[in-house]
C-alpha cells in the first residue's frame, strides 16, 4: 500500500538502550529473550508501519476535549502525613532519596 | 435469573429485598463470604477478602433500613473490586510487587459512588500485573482459575473480577478495560461484562495503564444487574478531566425494551480468519435471535479494524511507558537501595515489575524514541483516525454491531504464556472499540465445542449504551 519500507529489524543493542532509558536492568539472557519477543511484536506492527497515511490526522485521544478547567476555589487536598507515611523514606516532611549530585546527566 | 452455576440471587433482587426490610444485608454478605471460603482456595479470585469491613458495612446498612432510611439502589449488594481501584487505607496492589502493601490515601470515585448507593465491598480481585495481559498469568501473586474449568484461564486482565461473579462470590464486580480486559474475561467465564463509552465513568482513582484507552466498567451475572451497576457509576466527575458532562439515561429500562426495528450489523472483518468455527456459529445464532425478535440484521464492514491490534500494541505500551515512570521508589511502593537515586530507581523498577510489564515499557519506550516515533507511534495514531472513521460509516447504517468477543473459548494455562504475540491476538475483537472510545459489552450466548462459554460482543457508537443494552437483554432471553 505504500513505497515506504518498514523499519529495519530490532537489534539487541537497541533493546539494551531502551531498557536503560526506561531504568530497567536486564541480564544478557533477558536481553536475548526480549529482543526476540519485541521483534516479533514489531514485525506484526509492520502492517501499519508500511501504510501510506499522508494527509490522515492523528488521533491521540477519543474525546474532543480542549482545556478542561475547574473553578478556582480552595479545596481540601491529600493529608500530608498520610501521603508521606506511604513513602519508603522521609525526612523533615519530605521524600528522602540517595545522592543525586555528582551523577552523570 | 442468576448466573449459571451461581448460588446467588441477582443484585437487583438483593437490593429490592434489603430496601424493603425483607432481607438482611449482613446475612447476604455472610452467605457470599461462605461461598468464598468454600472455593477461593481453588479459584484465587481475590488478592484480599475484606470480611471484617464487609460485615461492618452490611450491619450499618441493616441499621439504616431499621431506622427507616433507604441505603440506595445497591443496598446490601456485595461487590468485588479489581485491585487497581484505589480504596483508602486498604491495600491496592495492581497485582504487582512494586505496589505490594501500598495503602492509597484516597478512594476512587467509583468506590465512593458504590458506598453512597449502599453496595458492600467484599474484596479486591486479582489481575494481570497493571492490567497488562489476557489470562491473569501475569499476576505477581499467582493466576486466577476459571470457575467453569479450573484447568483453564479466566481471561484477563480483570480475570479475578470475572471469576468472582462466575463463582458466585459476588453478584457484581468492577473491572477496567483498556483493550478488552472486561469483555474478554467475561466471555471466557460466562458472565456479562460492559466496557462503557470512554469518559462515561470517572477514572479518578483507577491506577493508570493507557490513559487514552482505560475505562472502568461492570461485571454481573445478568444484563439487568450490569445496567443497574452502570447507572450507579456513570456520570460526570470534576475530579476526572476526561469525564463527559452529560445526563445519564436509564440503563435498566433499556434492558427490557426489545429490539424491534433496531439495525444490527455483523462485523465481517471480525468473523473471518483466526475466529474458531464454533465461536463464529454462536455469533450467527445470536444474529438470528435478534432478527427473530424484530431487529433488522445485515453485514457491516469496518475495514481498518484489521489494523487495530498493531495500532493498540504501539499506543497502549507508549502510554504505559509514560504512566509507569511514576514507580521510581521515591513516593510510594517498593524501594531497592542504590548508591545514587538513579541506581535506586533502576534497582526498584527491575525488582518490582514482572516480565510483561517490562516488555511493554520497553516496547512503548522504543515506539516513542527518536527515529521510530513517526514510523510506529505516529502511524498508530493515524490508524486510530481510520478506525474511528470506519466505525462512523458503519453506524450510519446500523444502530449496533455484532462480533465475537474472543476468537476462542477459554484456553489452558501455559498455552500462550511464553508467546506474547499469541496472547495479544486474543484481544483482536475487543481492541478496536477502545481505540474508538466507544462502548461494547460481552453477553454469554451458549457454549463452544468444548462446553466452555462463548461471549457475543455488542458494539455501539459513542454513548450508545441504551441500544447496546436493548440488544443484550434480548440475547440474554434467547440464551435461556
């Protein structure tokens, strides 16, 4: 249906890169498994990757909603202590995390 | 009528009797807790049974009736909630290790509405982790078994809710449907499942999977009970910015209204390759039953529906990869320590998520990444436009559409667990509806060659719940 060739096959390095972006650690064995499985899924999706859809508008959302606003009035919010009680670590009413400075960007 | 195999009266009967003082809510809840005690060890429908709070809530309902008050349209009716619906102070896990032990600081809007209507929450049901799956085999806490045959899956992702209704643990349950997660398990377990129009039911407090597709909806043993529950949960909610601000019609009245003159189209693209012959035969029988009841039945075409699966498995993982970025070990849920915040996040997510969730996060991250966005995600969004246009054309000729809910009856454990694509194909008939944001429901309509239930899917245009339920009511009568 289109001249546009489907994208080239997924590589193991690409899966490793995507896992790093998503902050997921994967073992070499998992990398092999995921590469094969994701390649099979993307291969199935090649039926739409090859379609010529120039001039078709994208639909990101099924409802024609634009700028849904609420009244500008004070309302109760979640209780701070109840929210912080669910956190793995807190300090002085804040979420506590390990070092963030000195990391690579 | 109750669900086949179910020892429980309908929700409508329970509520009417409790409101009239002719039935004790407490005795009703105790009877259902007894049914759970007897069979839950085999079925594993629940992540958590709320016996104590259910008994206390039932006692409060009985006290209100005794005081002359009306507790509401679901007075004393036990209901099971999919464990991705937030319940204040009550563990909400999404069947994931990453949320194990988390107690939400607020109730979902549907939970608040159920309480206002007098319903009694009896437990939180099992699901595929974060609603990603079609069999409950992706639950971190073990699979749910199909009450019709414990060797088979109940479907998913709302498999626990479907099984709870099919097993008689509760006359009603809530699930969520992103690509078929209410309708597919309803079909496989032989109960009624409704995916309402996107925006009809507030999603405030539903843990997000794919935000442009997710919708909460009812499970019930009968079409009338599903309509009753939908009436309670439907309607505008300012806490959900995607909530539709329109009055809700009577769904219970629609169920008995008949189909005289209703135009019904069989979706030819969902009746061909990949659909088991015994399932297809039941859809054809359903069309004949509707015609016999006065409907005008014809053949409909939704050509772009054939691209639905591919579009869905790019759009839903893309949205999931963004939504699930929030599980980072900082504000709630599992934390695995690391020297830096980045290492902590990676360690927490790697330990907390199961294989299917990781697979979809990676798939979505890939589909959104530089160089592939246009070829995959962008194309999928355009296909979504085509699907909506094709449905619109079909609904110029027909009031509702008909198809199988699933390509086959319930499959066996392990059959598709190692092949994600084969598992995804079980959603091929249900996915187009989600992409279009429209309503659809599954109604049990006889059995397949293996004796397992077959579900017929009724699809309708946006806010077409009334004609959809009219057809469902007729099919339910015809199936008796």
